[in-house]
C-alpha cells in the first residue's frame, strides 16, 4: 500500500492510457474472456506504467531536489 501511495500520481496519469492499450489488445478475444480479463489487465498495465514512470522520471528529479535545497545560515 505504501508503494502504491508513492506511485499514485502515475496511477492517476496513466490509467487512461492503460485502458486504451488494453482495449486494443483485447479486441480479438471473445466477449466472455474479454470482460473477465479486462479489469485485471488494465490494473496491471496501469501499475506497470506508473512504476516505470516513478523509477525513470520522478526519482531522478527527487534526487536533484536534494542538491538545490536552501539551508539558512545563522
């Protein structure tokens, strides 16, 4: 749950893209299989995209933030 909290912005941003990708990937499946697999695949793709985004986009910027913190002198 903590990790999902860390990648929550990515979950929000990429859920639409994941839905579109899964819809296109499931076009050839019969309707009974498509509607059974669709929610699980959409969730898995969303988490995968959000985790990749966190790892390769957000973390480098978070590391840079430490360099530019302002420390007040006395």
